[in-house]
């Protein structure tokens, strides 16, 4: 699909990932006036009428909007995480079908995978068990978009695809302690300890869990490649294919931020999913996506951005 002459709706387009997707589309030559970014304060996508309104006269919908947070927020608001995400996604896809949208790109989450699944996570194992409990309501709400996409393709010939990005990080990430994921939360924690002259930081869990991280610019590239080139019903992982333990991650952050204090593990708090690493072969085979950013380079850029913009 040639995107230059298409009208593209990007939900969540003003957010962390969305802003990078928009920048890349502009670089591709998509005119600014062809990119529509609904804002939640004006268009609550949990309401049917708003979904119909925003999808009118659009050729492509990239659905990035989500209610999302770290383990703490997921445990505190499981009902909201389920309802808000399922309502936004299900209604938006149905509205897109009714208004004649040519292609719908549903961006899911690695949280849709079973808690215990063989590593690396292969797309064909997505239904082999229940997701990790702390983020199951969110993961399952987003996973229903895959069911909907496949059902709509089968019944209506609707071109909806489903992508499974891993944990993202990078400049512009959400550093709000209530909503942040692991990398911004740890960067903020170390910066706070340095500022207050503390000689230790406290980190949730045991440090043994592993995570895979994808630099936000690479994720935006993967989504755009899939939008242009992928038209099949099977879900596709978008990741780097590399994992790091939380223990090694915090050591790296401390080194890059020159923090020499003690790391104390609060083992009363959950680790979340034991391991996460995606099999990224399908994305490479189907639309030529390979992550380019080295993790240490990306982490340094993220820390630099935080210290320049938010550490006040």
C-alpha cells in the first residue's frame, strides 16, 4: 500500500509511540493534513458515536490508543484496563468497517501471551495459556482485537492486521510514576536517589525476571512497514529478539547515571511474567522488519532525554 496519498487516522497519535509513527509518516511524504489524530478529551473512543465520527473519510486506521500502565497500575485498576481497552478497540474496528476504511492496523501487546510459554514467544503459541495475572485484563482486552480482526476478515473481507509489540522505551516515554513501565520507572528512581543524596534504591521483585525492549523509533518503523506491506490474518511480533534481566537492567542504568548506591530488592512485590523474548522471524520474512537500535545506545538516549527534560 502506497501511503502518500492516503488519509490516515492514528489513535494515540499524540502519545509516546504515536508521535514517532506520525514523524515517520511525514518523512515518507504523507501530507500533514492527511494525518488525523483524535484527542481523548475531544473524542472519547469508548463512545460509539465518536468512533463513527473519527473513521469517516479515512483510508487507513492505525489503532495505538490504549489505557496502559505498569504492574502497580494494572493491579489497582483491572476493571478499567479491561473495559476501556476492549471498548475502544472493538467499536473503532466496527466503525472503520462501516465507514469503508481500507485497512485497519490493530496494535496489541506482548501482555497477550500466556504467563508460561516457551521462549522465544512464537505467534502460534499465543493461545496456549492464560496471561500473567497482573496484566491479564489489559492483555486479553487487546487480544480480542486479533479475534475481531480475523472474524471480520473471514465474514466481511475486511483488511485488519494485528501486531504484537514488546515493551517499548525511548525519549518521550511516560515517566509518571503511576503509569510508567520498568525503564522509565527505574531511571526516575535512580535520578531521585541522586537528587536526595540517598545511598540506595529499592526495586520491585527479585530481579530475576527478564524483559525484551524495543526502541520506540524501531517500533514505529515496524508498524509503518506492516501498514504498507502486510495483509494477512496471522498476528506478527514486533521486537528486538533480545532479553535482559531486571537485575542487569538496573545495573546498566546505575552505571550510565553514575549511581554507586545499593540496590535493595523488595521481594514482597511481584516480578510479573518470568521471561519475555519474542521470536521476530515472521516480521522479518513478511515485511522486512529488523530492529536497528543497540539497547545500550537506546538506553543512553532515553536517560539523556529524561535528564534534559523532566528531572526537575
